[in-house]
C-alpha cells in the first residue's frame, strides 16, 4: 500500500486534471511510475457506434496501443463483461471475469496479451457508466507481478472516489465549452461549490452551490470586505495562503488539496487552482486579455456527494479481513469497542481480538494511533 504522501500527491494531480490544469496523461504517468509492471489505460467505449476513445495510457508500447485501437478492442473479451456489468465503482479483476485458461483460447490473447509479457490478468474500475457507453481505468499485468497489481488496486480503491469525482468535473467543464461569456453558467452546473476570487480572496463569482454554502456560514462565509473566509482559523490560513501562492505563480501553481477542519471531520475538501487557459478548457487563452487577471477558483467539495466506499474498499485498501474492515469503519465513526461489539452481536473478547489484529496489520500499538492513521487515509472521503 502507498504511504499517505504518495496518496495525497495522486489526489492533487487528479483534481488538477479534473479542473483542466493538467492532462489525464500526467496522472497516468504518475500512477504508472509507482507501478511500472502495469500497462494502464484510461479508455472510453461507445457500444452504439462501436467507437473507442483512448484518453491516455502508461507503460504501453505505441505499436501495441495502435493495434488495440484499430483491431483488438473489438475482440476484447473483457470489454463485453464490463459493458454488461452494473455501474459499480468497485475494483474488478480480469481473471474473475474471464478465467485465464479461457482467455488463452482467444485471438485477443495470442495477438495482444501474450506478446506483452503475457499480461493475462489485471483490474479495472468504472469512472462513467451510461446506457450505451462507459469510461474505465484498467491495468493489465502478468501473473508473476500480481502482488504489485494488488498494491496498485489497493491504492486505486482509496483514490477512486476522488478520481470519479474529478473525472465527472472534467466532463462537465469540457462539455460546457466554457468561453469568456459563459464559464459562470457552466460553473453553476457543477455539483461542487465554486468561488472565483481575486488575488486577495475577494469573491468575484459564486456558483449556485457556493451561494447556498455561504448562506449556511458553517463551512465557508464572507468577511466585511467580501473576501472568502472560513470559520476555522486553520482552514482560513491554509486556503488564503494557497490563494496568495496561486495568484503569484499563476498557471504554474499546483494548489494543494486541503481537508477542512469543520464540524464533520474529513467531510469537506478545499482545492485552489487557476481556471485553465489551455485550448478547449474553461477559459480560452485569447479571452484572458479581457479578464482582470486569470480567474482563481476555490472548489469546496462535500465528500458525502462523492461515490461512497464500502467495506470491500476498506478491506482491499488495508489488506484486512471483512470483520477488521467493519471495525476500522466503526473507529472512523467514533464508535467505542463496546458499541462495535454490540452492533455486530459479538463478544467484547472477540472485538478485542480483532482490534489486536488490526493494530498488528497497521503497524500501530495504540488505538489512538490507529484512529489517527485511519483518519489520514480515509478522512478525505465518505466511508460507509
């Protein structure tokens, strides 16, 4: 499993891609460097028109990529399974869907899988699933490198909710074709609160979700001068500093993901970025001459509106048993060991045994240390 710093680096890159300030290739390059044995692709399929869109790949030879785009995707046995599967956010394994012995009987295996170091299994997760089309992130790997693939899948289980959220943001921004006179209307369509501010943090525009959040005043608010403000002093300092740095460095700045210290711990995230000036992105480069500086956007994201993780996700992420994953979730929700035992109809002795195992597997000795570590890993996403 990746450490916390590597996970947060991936999440930051994901949101940069979602907001248009980075290409998805940058995320796949970063993910691929961490797991070099994997051949990774971010692809979209339109079954109605038999079309394939390859957004980006990592560790795949260009010749094999070209042959996949022109022929092999049409006879990919995994594609049919994914097309008929429900729109679940879970990580699914190739050998569970199509056994390797069955795969080896196909032209797809002989012509595409076997020549690439026999990458006969792997995993995939759905980012978008509609009636006739879907977008998924998949990774092929040789069985001899299955342990590396398992670590990669564990990391994907943790960052998956952020990946799906950012990809949906990317779709909406690109679909709206945000131009000089229309980007505000497009931001109103987003499910996240967005505040466009100047270098001092003064709000120039709030989308509809942002206006509703301002009215509540418990997550964000405005001060007497109309600047974006946060009730918690730590949040206010962190976001204000990120706005200052973004204004100074312009498009070269990659703002951090900031977990906010609000009443519901870990529920809200803030992300500061310059709205992109790349072609076909939120603000076209030619229109920036008409703007009072590049617009700085502060996204305030409610993790409860993200796709939720499950016990299976926690189990994969921590490499623990289902019972231990349930205990981890209970601890994240501030439940005592007795509460957990009562709710799951087990003895306190059994609960303590599970706690000792969870401590050992997480490399911690005390419950308080374990809870801090769990919060660091899962605190930025909603867990159930």
